[in-house]
């Protein structure tokens, strides 16, 4: 009996942590960028094939412990890689909300995210509750990200 | 030293300091080339051991300079299309020159040895150069792989940047391409016209800087 209870709990924790990621179009993402209602919303653009992105993911994950920060991890994986992204999310147990961007032509959205973005990833967009945006085409280490976030929060 | 001289001296130092700071700030970001700028020639080692410069080429109308690498999925997705570009346009006067700028400590798969293998296996028809010091990538302002620059040769040592960015509008699926940016730009130049589209952005892997 005890075993069954434990198994049930394990299964429940799995189903709780496993988020079901669906592909979204850029217009949906743009809505989220324009109507962010947290004190600070962070859009981190990444892909499972991007090594420096994977390296900085844990730093973005820790931001979820802050009540006033909302983190979106926007996957730019190839459209046929949705399953791979889903597996990656459950394997790494990601807490941040993952968005799977399903757009064919990157040029249609890159400059709308930021004029400063050449298209290289990792890249991160910070949006304050006043609608101010700050864009970085670079990888963050833990301290840098912490410092940057605090700067925009206060 | 009189008081006024001292004051002037201090003032002068102050002004110089301000100028120095402004100058440093102005020169700091490696902005690279924009459309209409002239690209400087370079000299980089090719996979065959020879050094390659733009000035080595005679009788060309321009170049398709592509910063690319062995390891980035986007670069790989475009690889066969880069070979096709060279096959199509080298004979028309626009050869491809591929440059790998990634730091090999961070990305061992981009070493000269690996570049040689890849070029041989995939049948590259163009030089594949190693930018070890990354100075060429920085002077162009390349940020990622693949990152394309179409240059028009106006005269000796005059290489005008006519197009920057993406090869086409469908990185993931070569079968779904409906806009061929680089081809359109070169066809315009071959017709003696200005390219209509001069900049298109694509996702790519950040260049692994040293």
C-alpha cells in the first residue's frame, strides 16, 4: 500500500511538473511581450541545439523564485523538433513557461523582438511593467543575470 | 608656473580626458559593416594550407562571403545551399568564400582538421578559411553562423557591401523556400542594378568568441 501511495505521488509530481508545450505563432508571443503584467517579464530565446543557451538556462530557472519576475523560455528549435523540446523540458524539469515558436521565416519576427537583434542566440528580452524593453544578444552568467534583473526591478 | 598656466594645464588635461573617454566609447562596439560600406581585404589560411585574400581573385565581379562553421545546426541546414550558391554564381563572377570564426577551445569541432574533413566529405567547391584571431569576423560585424555578406567589386581593393544577412526565408526546410535573398541580390548586381532587399535577418549560432 505504501509503495502505491509513493508511486502515485511520484506520478503526480511528474504530471505537475511536465508542462505541455504547444507551438505558437509570433503574434501570440508578441501579445505576451506587449501585455506583460509582472514587474519584470523575461523572454529568453534558446534552442536545444544551442550549447551556450543550455548553459545559461539554470540561471533563468532560478529567477522563478522571485514573485515579481515572469520567465518565458522561447524555443527556436526547428518546427519538427517539438518532441525533442518536450523531452528536454521533462528531463531538465523546467519550471519556466516554455513557448515553442513556430515560424518559418525568422526575418519576420527578429526585428520585431528587437532592432538590436541580429538573430544570434542566446538572446534575451527584458520587459518592465512600464513597458520598457531591454535587449541582450549574449549569454549570461549567474551574477550578471542577477545584477541585470535587480537593476530593472528597482 | 603661473596660476593661469596651471589652470589652463588642468583644463587641458580635463578636456583630453573627456575626448579620450568619448573616443574609447565610440570605438568600443564592433559595429562592423553596413550596406554601402567598403570591406577591407583580409588574408586567412585555407584548408589546403594556402593563404586566401580577396585580391587573389582576378576577373570577379564580387564575392559571397559567408561566416559559417561545422557545428551550428543552422549552418549545417544551409550547407548544401551554400555549395549550390557557389556552383551557380562562381562562374558568373560571384564565388563563395566561407570563413569559420569560432574559437576552437570553445568549439573543438571547428578546428582546421575538422574543417578539412567536412569540406572533403561534403564536397565544398569554395575556400573554407579559418579566422583564428576573429579579426575578420569582427571587422565585418558578423555575430553568428551562418551570416552572409554579398560584396560587389567596384575596382581593385573596392569591395562594396551590397547585402547582409540570410540566404533565404526558410532555414529549416529547403523545400519551402519562397524568397531567395542572396540570389536576388546577386542577380540584381549582375544586371547592373541595386539589390531591392539589402538586409534580412536569420537565426544563427552566436560566434564562439575567444
